[in-house]
């Protein structure tokens, strides 16, 4: 979305960039990435500065595009001062009706959980959510963390956690032929979680071979 905004603006187009978050960058704010040999955060600051200095770009942060209608019309809700503790005399919210000739939807991908018994206990969250806690807000989400995954993204979360000093006790991968390995971490390949236990929070998981693992945080990818 940021690259598309810059390209359009450089070609003389008037651009409205809507971002639901209060900062631009989407998932890059939650990831440990390298772009063109530099940390993604440096790249992001440079590009956001470039966008902010462009005269033909209007940035609407804290803005949700809630509807797309005929003839390029969009509805958007900007939360202008909802986050402020004191009144500024400005409106809390602004409802925008946007008329566009062209539109780009750059919302990324949606991560989904894996279904298993009692998968809604406190302490169970998506793998990408753990990376947000870790990389964006500097919070270690648990003392005993287990990753349950059927793709490479779960291993990505495990590596980020290990690099920041968090305790990843085990990785459960449904793929028998996954080549991923992480030194010092117990790995169960070709296995699945069938149940969880815990009161007011997850305490243990049971695998389909009967293995019982204790934990206080489960990341699912």
C-alpha cells in the first residue's frame, strides 16, 4: 500500500491513503524484516516521511473503510479524537464519502487458527499476534510458550521469540516432512493438538499420541 501510494503520487495522481491503525506500515510494524539490506523500520520511516511530504497525498490514519459502493464511491470512518482523554473542541469522528477513479485494496493476508478441542482458552492466540506483542510492543507473551503450526509462519514466530530471549518449550508441526529445526526446542512433527486444559488460562495441551505438555501460552498458525 505504501509503495503503491508513492508510485501514484509520483505520477501526479491525487491519492487518499486510509490506514486503520494510528501508524502506517501494517504488518511491517510487527515483523523483524530486512528490506534492501536495511531494517524494515528504517525503510518504513523513510517512506512514511516521503508520503507525508507529498502535496497530493492525504493520509487518513485511524480510518476504517467500511463500504465500497457503485461508481468508485467508498465510505470511511475516521476516529479523529476518540483516543484523546481531554476534549479538543474538534469532532470525535468524521464520516467520509470518497469518490475515486481508481482504488487499490492492500489489506494483506488473514491468518486463521487451527480447530482443536477447547481452543478458546485465555493464553491461546494467533502466531502473528505473538509477533506483534514481541516486535511492536516489546512484550514477552508467556513464560512457557508452545507453537502449533501447519506452515512455515509458526517457525518464524518461534525464531523471533528465541532471538528476544523468550522461552519456547516446544513446536508442534502437523507436517511430517517439515525440514525446519530450532536448536534447544522440543519438536513434534506429524502431530496435532486434540485438547487443552486450564482454569482462567491454558495450563497444558494433549497431542494425538497422548503426549502432555505444560505451558501458559499457545501460538497457533
